C-alpha cells in the first residue's frame, strides 16, 4: 500500500511539473504572417 501511495504521489508531482512547463510555453517569435491589417474606410 505504501508503494502504491508513493507511485501516485510521484505521478501527481510529475504531471504538475509538466503542466506548469506547458502553461509557461516556450516563448519564441510571434507569427510573421497574418494578424492585423489596416482597414480602408471610404470617405463619405
């Protein structure tokens, strides 16, 4: 029973650790294509 509890705790800690790393992300360069474009509004 003690071994099972240790395995569960280890898996929980590992999952939390990798979850935090995934939430933080890798940073990197933002996309170079797409995104906002200037809108042409016709004069009235």
